[in-house]
């Protein structure tokens, strides 16, 4: 891979690419002990996890505020986006939340080794997290859309939005969520799975 490489539609420098590769190596190293991602996906780590996370980077759009990533686990997408943001949105701060202390240890160690000074890790259950007034809330493979709307409504700032990657059954989740939530939604086709979508939600309100 050379300088100026396009990763999941995002132009990244050699330095950013090196950090992404370093992160991938750390994830592979820690995974046997903590099970950060399914072992069956390790051989396809870049497509299944790294690229799938990088494709959220356009939502940064030089965001000056806070990106809250819930259920961060192995740093997907939180740490990946923190790496990319150093280049495309350096003033964004990432708040990563996970209730598993071992996974939080990985997140903190990876952030140190990758010199990511824009990352703060919270080892707490999401339900116990104080309102964060975040500009963006994300969650990957965490829960159904109805539950995620509840989290987003609590933690988003006025005018903020949420972005949730969802699989092929995303429409079922949208229909179910509308039973209890009102929201504006934008559906963006995933770059890593033509049947999946990135769901951008705003103006989330309980019915």
C-alpha cells in the first residue's frame, strides 16, 4: 500500500495507514485472550472490521466536538475512527464505552501505543453512563435499533445524530423501532456489504 491510499472511500496518508495496520496487529495479538472479534473473522480482518469501520469516517466531516462509541469492544469503529480523525478531523474527541474491563484494558493500551490523545475509555454499563451530550453516537453490532434509539436519545446533544451500521435485515429493525420512536433517517449503502446499510438517525424522540 502506498501513500495516498483510498481506504473504504477515504483518502488516508501513509502514517494513518501504518496506524491502522498497527491497530490490526494489536487486535490479532489480543484476540485469543479476550475474544475482541469472532475468531472466524480474523483471516478477513480488514474487510470485515477495519474497512467496515473506516467507512464511517465521512460522518466526521471535521466535527469539532464529541463522538460517543457505545459497546466499543475491540475498538470497532471507535479506535479506527480515532486513528483516521487525526488526519481528517483532528479536533474530534472520542469517548469509548464498554462494560467489559478486559476490553477496556485493550482499548486503553491500544490508544497509548497508537498515540491517540483524542480517546477516553469508560468502563461502565451504558445504562449507568451519565448523559454525554455527544455530537455523534455510534454502535456496531451492539443491539437492535429500538434499544439504540434509547441510548442515542439520552446521549446526543441538540442537533446531534447517530450512525448505526446494520445488516441485511435493517428494514425490519427500522419498522420495529418506529413503534416507539420518531426519527429522521438516512440510509447509506455499506461499502463492504451491498445488502447492509449505515443508518444515520437524527431528531430522535420517544413516541
